[in-house]
C-alpha cells in the first residue's frame, strides 16, 4: 500500500505539470491575442486613412456634388 506522503507527492507532481502546461498555453494565447489586437489596430488605421482620402475630393468640390454619391 502506498504511503500517504507518496500519494501527496504524486498528486503535487501532476498539479505542477498541469500548471506548467497551462502557463505554456497562456503564453500562446497571449501571443495570439497580441497579434489579433495589432491586426485590428492596422484595420482601424486603414479605415480611417481611406475615409480621409475619400473625403478629400469633398473638400475641393461643392457640397451638393459631394453628397450626390
């Protein structure tokens, strides 16, 4: 029959291994989250730039022509 201390040590080892795996997974998720946030920021910046570029002809034309799109 295994000793109580041996059983506790085995359980502790399993939990430590689980924690290590979860930390690795958390690092992967954090990296993926960072990449997704950077991609979103690029898209938001691109949309703002396109809106500015499309608005420039409106500034040079009369409002009636610009609003006719």
